[in-house]
C-alpha cells in the first residue's frame, strides 16, 4: 500500500487556503495549522471603517467551509524543526513530509513603539479603528502606500480631516513619478493632505513626532507603513525583516521540503493578496509534480487597483495609469469573485469525476 505523503500548511491566509485546496484536489493528505481557523479577506478590512462590510462578509469559518478531508488544527505555530520534520505548536508536535509556510506578515514598525496607533490589519483592528474614527476630527496616517491611501479615502468619506505623512517625498514611491503625480492630484481633489519627506520617530497618544523635530497632532493616528516578516517567522527561519528567502519555485533556500510564499517571504515588489494566492497555487503544483525543475512564479506585472473613497481611484498597470471613479465597487466585485473561486475549488473536490 502506498502511504500518501503528509503536507502540512502553516497559516490559513491567501497562500495557505489556496495551496491546501489545490493539494487536496490532487489527492494529497493535507493538514492546516492556523491560530484562528478563520480565513480573512484582508483587502476588504478598509471597508469596515465606514461599516460597508461586516465581519461575516469578510471571513470564512474554515471548519464549516473546507472539505473534511483537510485536517484542521487550531494552534499557534512556535517553531519548525527541519531535521526532525516536525512543527512545534502550543498544543504539541506535528510531523510533516512537506511543509508549506504561509504565516503572513506584520506591520513594519521600524523599531518604533506603534501601540498608540490604530491599523486595519485584520477585522478586529479595523473595527477598533472604525470606532475611534466615529469621534475623530483629525487623522494622521503614517505611510502613503496603497493601504494608507485607501484608509485615507475611507476616513475622508467619514468627514475626518486626513493627512498622510510619508518618509518618501511622493506617495506610492515604489511606482514611477507619473503615477505618484496622478495620485497627488486625486488626494488634492479629495482634500487629503500629503506631507512627504517626513520620517516618524515617535508615536504618542494624539501626535506623531518626526526625525526633523516637527510634530503632527491628531485625535486618530493610523499606522500603514508597510509589511515585514512576523517575529515568529524571523525566529524560526533566522530571517531579516523581509522574510524567508525562496527560489523562483518558492522552495525555501537552505531547507529541504519546505516551501513558502505570501507576505512571509522576501520577494521584490509589493506584497498583495493576489500574489499570495498565485504563489499558493504554484507551490501546490510543485509539490504535486515532485520533479525538477520547479514551476516558477510568473514575474508579476505591476498591477494594482487603489480606490480613494467612493468616487475616485487609479488602476496601475506597469507604466500605465488609468483613472476611474467606480473602483470601490469594483473591489467589491473582486471580493465576490475571490470567494466564488474558492467555492469552485471546493466543489471540484466533491465532484464525482475525481478519483
Ligand atoms: C489593510 C490592508 C489592505 C490590503 N489591501 C489589499 C488589496 O486591495 N489588494 C491586495 O491584493 N492585497 C491587499 N493587501 C495585502 C494582502 O492582504 C496580503 O498581501 C495577503 O493577506 C497576504 O496573504 P498571506 O497568505 O501571505 O498572509 P495572511 O493573509 O496574512 O494569512 C496569514 C495566516 O497565518 C496565520 N498565522 C500567522 N501567524 C501564525 C502562527 N504563529 N501560528 C498559526 N497561524 C498563524 C494567520 O492567522 C493567518 O490566517 C492589504 C493588506 C492590508 C493590511
């Protein structure tokens, strides 16, 4: 009798859930370990700020959703022991033949205590942010990447006077000058102030201080300064803040039988849910084919949709920038499409024509 190899997936985010469904559809034995066993649609958490969506619309309970053939363990991952091929959780050890790591990231704080600030990283923090915004007159958002800008758009719709502060001299500085200029134009039209070249050195209740000695006061401070590897990932894989090093086939460099992707890996460009989902699918393909050379993640075109409140937004595709006023609603459709896609993957598993 052939004993199927055991694949353990760490984290039930975009990477983990998509990899797990593809693996079980291909006949693999799969276990997911996640600290909540809830799959959150994090790109939609900004919609909590104005109560456009509630928790139920952004979260799937995996114990109800996933096929019962996927074993689920609700546990916090503490360590991985590659030599013994085991994962250490707070509830004990779990063995694996192949490991898929999708533990996500954490807000990049550059060593600063950001606890007085709010953020939108997950449903609960976004609910807290939303509540605080009810009584806020003025908000400062640290970080003018796409997340900070979307949060600024939502707060402005709530009539909170909003300022984006950014260490770089232009918003979305990872894109070209023309894209930043277009974004500045929209921010201006929306009455969202932008202050560039401002590096935050301290966050306190009611104000942020900059390295140049200046200060910006606000009754709501939101932190949106990017993503770094979580402390757990840094410790387990001895990585820097950018995360686990992987090759083009998403195999962790220096480890046997460990794949990794999503926000916990060190890849160039913006980290997005779309990339994490695609990477999960490539990892599943590579585990199923079990042969060299590994399939590689396609080098991603720069594609990003940024909505700024209800009636403004930009679509970036490589060097092209398009302006559109329906993007908040378009992003609602993307969410519906994503959840439908997951349901189809799950249905494939139950289909009669599969072995
Ligand atoms: C406010 C906000 C808005 C965003 N908007 C967009 C957008 O519009 N479009 C877009 O494409 N991307 C967007 N992103 C980025 C996107 O959400 C991430 O890139 C994506 O979630 C990464 O997927 P992942 O699977 O790597 O990690 P995650 O989705 O974060 O999943 C990680 C999983 O690991 C689990 N976990 C973590 N640590 C442990 C542990 N120690 N033990 C057990 N389980 C653990 C968590 O519970 C979680 O389920 C946004 C991000 C934020 C914060």
